[in-house]
C-alpha cells in the first residue's frame, strides 16, 4: 500500500505528459468522427470538393504552418535554457500574437493592441502558474 502513495517523476520527460494525453484524446475523437460520419467521409469527392472550395485557405494553411513551427521550435529554444520553460514562453508569445493577428478580420492597430496584450500576458501567466505553483517543467 505504501507504493501507491509515492510518486516518481522523471523530469527529463515530464513535459510530455500533457501533449501525450491531448494526442490520445484527439485520436479517440478522430476515430469517433470516422465511425459516426463514415458515409460523409468516404462519400464521393463532391463533399470534399465543396469543403475545400468554401474553406478559408490562408487562415487554414497559416494556422497549420504556425502550429508546426511552434511545436518544432519549442524544444530547441528550450534547450538553450534547460528546465526553465523558456522554450514554451519564448515560442508561445509570438505564436499567440501571430495566430490572433491571422484570425482578425480587420487588422487595425486599435484591434491589434488587445491581441498583443493577451499574447504577452497569457503565456506569462501560464509559464508562472506551471513553474512556480505546480512545479511542472515546460519545454
């Protein structure tokens, strides 16, 4: 019974817990969609042609590129300052700012100021909360 009350944390891989859990949840949701909507997904190309014709391509591909860059750069940047969460912080601020600006319909300075404030305050708050309050390592 004493073993159940002890927690051993491997700090070299502890930052992978949440991405792994989120990946599993997304995989389960994707499989669920494929099972429940299999007729639409596997139907003729008409549904897919209509979907691709109506989609906002710059925002879709822009978000895709930003997300890939964000996750690709987080660990290398974090390796410069190991176990400080700087990879998360320094990559999250521009990611949130650029994603917010990408999805704005009217890009004005007045509209961009709240996006930039949130891009700075949000990651700083999460970084502080995880590192100082929860003692979790971030990449």
